[in-house]
């Protein structure tokens, strides 16, 4: 089976460790090709055929009226020393665009892409050579991705299966920018126009899948990250309880972490009974440094690799998942099912989920009783104090986390579901 994977970001496991694409497509029993809309070189063990179109290439196509792009192959997966540097460059570049131009830049980017013509470009030769049987689109609220989905489907006739991790259609958001709402309404129009080509619309959220099925009239389903859940191994909680947070600080997660830090300082007033270690690649300012690192209850650590993080989890008691409590981010992330949910379930630790219960990931953990869930900021101190007094209960949640992961998130089970989905799409397309 030949699958064309359409992505907006570069498929590089050095820049984006724990990449969900590699999680899904490692050892895929078919041939993969990746069309991506970003700068940089891919680096992953799953795919060797690529076609790249950047913003600069799209702008050149608009000006010259000639399609452009880069078709290339990579021979092997490699660990790169420059990955951390490239990750910082990408993050700084994206931050400059967002903070300086915001919605205006996004509207301008959409204008360029939606008026570029690739039908006489090398892309057509790439598609003719690869002849995809399925197009899998990993999309995050992007009009240019919708444009590329329509283009690829019209040229190849291959069925399109799309996956989104964003609340891209709902109008229940808090934003005062006219540029945001202009782009939102244009995206909704384009999505309704594109929906007819979808064989399946995949999301992280059961609620979102149901709403999109009703609103767009397309079959929808759930696709989540898989993990490794071997035999359960009990860990005794001894000494100060050790909590680990590994992730980003954006969407005001830093404020939730600061509230946790304040609670720990109160619990540890006389002696250290519980600690929090924060592993992040995000830079922090002086105020955040003061709030998130007292070198007694809370420690701010440098970013570590996935292999190093697994070792840290093995030596710890609780894996922490956090979301923001403020209204804007509650609405923004209500359908979010962080890949960290599965990472935490597979950590061998108990899972502590702190954030609003309408968040899909926390809602899921609470529904399955697989985590210590705190849905209100004022409950952080009393709940953590309770588990400090009763550490044996942490061991109960260690097992519950493993049981949910073993039952629902085995990596091989997820891969089989993806393969079955692709097979059905190909067969249905042949029978039309």
C-alpha cells in the first residue's frame, strides 16, 4: 500500500521528540511518502521519499506563475547534533511571526498559498511516480492544508483521511482580534467545501468527532497515540514524593505549575515531603524562574531526550499533566488530548492531572479513574496534602494508569487500527 502523508510541519524526530507520526508509522507494512509545507530536513525512521514546498516556494510560484518545490530522498535515519539548535531556530521564527504580525501574517500566508498554482510543477511528476492509494493529512487549523488536500485528491483520485488535533471548527472561543475571526470564518467555509472528499475525519476527542460528523456529514472517529505497556511492575513510594512534569509552558500552563509550586511550598513548610521537577525546552523569564524554581520544593530542569525521560519516570512516583484554568485557554484546549496523556500512562508512575474537567484528556482520565484529577485550582493544596498523608494510594493509581494504557493504548493495537482504516479506504475507493 502506498500512503502519501501530508504534513504542515517537518517530520523530524530530533526537532519534535515523541513525534506522533513516528509513533503511528514505525514499521508500517507499506510505502510512505511525505509532502510537507515547511523548511528544514526530515529525520525519522519511517519514510524516505519527500516533496517539500515552503512559504518562499509558494510565494515564488505566485509571482512567476510557475509551480515549484523540492523532490528528494533520504537514505537513513540519523541522530543529529543540530536538532536542538534547529528546534530553537524554528521556535524563535514562529514566535517572531506570531508576536509581530499575528493574524495579519496568517491571512497573508493564506493569500499566497491559495493563489499559488502547482499543477505544472515537479509536484505532478512526484505524484505520478508515487501514485498514492491513500492520502493521510495531519492538519492543525490550516487553510493551506485544506487547499493541498483538495489539490492532491483532484490530481490522484486517492481517498483522503484527515486528522486534526485542534478545535478548528467551533466558534466557542474567546478572542478579540478581527483578523482571528476573519480567518476562522474563512476556514470554516473552506472546511465545508473540502469535507466531501474525506473518507474519514479523525480527531483526539469523542465530543469533537460527534460534532464534526453532525456538522459536516462525514464519518468521524478517534485516533490517539500508542505506548508500550509490558508487564506491570509495582513501585513503592518512599521518601519525598517525586512529581515529574515534562512539557511546554505555553497556554498558561506555567500559571498552573506556579499554583502547584505554591501548594508544595506550603506542604513542605517544616520538612520536604513532596517535590516537583519541571523538564521543559521553553525559555523562562526571571519572574517564571522565581515562581517555578525554589531549589527546595520545585526544580526547573533542562530539556531531556525521550530515553532519558523514561529513566527519570522509572525513578519517580507521579507523572504530571497540566492545563490552564483561564477562560480563553479552557475554550482553546477543550478538545485537546495531549500526547503527554499516553506518555504519562506509560511512565510507570501514578498520573496527576490538574486542569479543567472539560479538557478532553483530563475528562478521559477522570472517566476511566486512571489518574488523580484536580479540576479546580483551590483544590490543589488539599488533594496533594491528602496523598502526602496516604502515599499508599499513589500505588493504587500507578496500577490504574497502567491498566488503562494496556487496555486502550497499546502501540500495536493503534497501528492495526490505522492499517485497517487505510485498507477500508482503498477498497471503498476501488468499488466506487
